[in-house]
């Protein structure tokens, strides 16, 4: 049985939505949905919020979790998630797998967290796990503009094929990442040749980035 550390990365700055990580989604701080799911999953040894922001610290503690103070150089909008994970390993001394749960995925459930842990444990060859969902449209029909002319990105042969005959494609949804300490430190990424997938349906895969995402999440939450 592996001991998983849960890390919720929540920096203070955000470009699309001001104070996004504590934005009141259906009268509850956005980060609260992830904290609740993590704590109720029952499969994480400890859940911590990694942040550079005093207000987020206060909100996290009120919601029942402690925090890791993140240095400013790891709180830039270009800071890779893997660097936040490595910092958490060093700050906590944790040796088991680490799960990153982005607060911008409010519809991810405790059951998803349990499912991801089970998937990772059932595949001992895996270095990491990344949650995925359906690609909204087949990427094989993607186009580019070249010299003002519309051209296929992957080749014209795909436009002669029916969508159901094309290979199924998926996209990371940003909800769940799992990595072993040695993998993240040595390879600096959650994506390796031994990454296992955990599938989540589109209705639980919304990633909050814009006001439209907020409205869609409220709709899915049944907000009137």
C-alpha cells in the first residue's frame, strides 16, 4: 500500500480571473471544492496547499488543511507544476508518490481521486499518472493557414475518413497528476514513457480559466 501526499498548488496571482483560486463559485471558494474532494477521498496520507499568498493560506486553514509556503520564484504564471511538486517533496520529506490536484478543477470528485490512486497502484510499472478526457473534436481534422490558404495540419487523407474511423484522441484535463519522487526529480516531468492514464468524462473535466468557465461550472453544479 503506497502512501500518497496530496498537494493543491494555489498561487495568488492570476490573469484571466482576479483571485481565481478563491473566487466564490456558487458561494464557495473555488479551492474549497478540491480541498473537500481530497479530504473525503480517504486515500491521501496528508493534504497540503502550496501557496505564496497570505489570504489563500487563511482560506485553506479554515477549510481544514495546512499550507506549504511557496517562494516567489515558484509562484510565477510560467512556473511548471512539476517544480511545485518537487518543492513539496523537499519541504515535507515525503518519500511516497505525490498527487497534484489543481484547484481549477472543481468538478473532480473524491471518487476520481480514489480511482486514480487505484489505477496507479494496479500498474506498478508506472512512473506517473495523468488524468485525461475526450478530445472535443478529432485533431486529425485540424487546419492551418499557410500563405493565406487553408491546409490540413496532418494530411489530406484524414479528411476522406469518417470521424468514427479515426483513432480516438484524448487530452490532459489538468485535474489529477501523480508522480514518484525519483521520476519528477530525474526527468522533470509527469509525462514519461511509463505514464498511465486516468479517464474522466467531460462533465467533470472543466478547467476554470475564464468567466465563461465559471458560468458553465455553475450550470453543471445546478446553480440557479
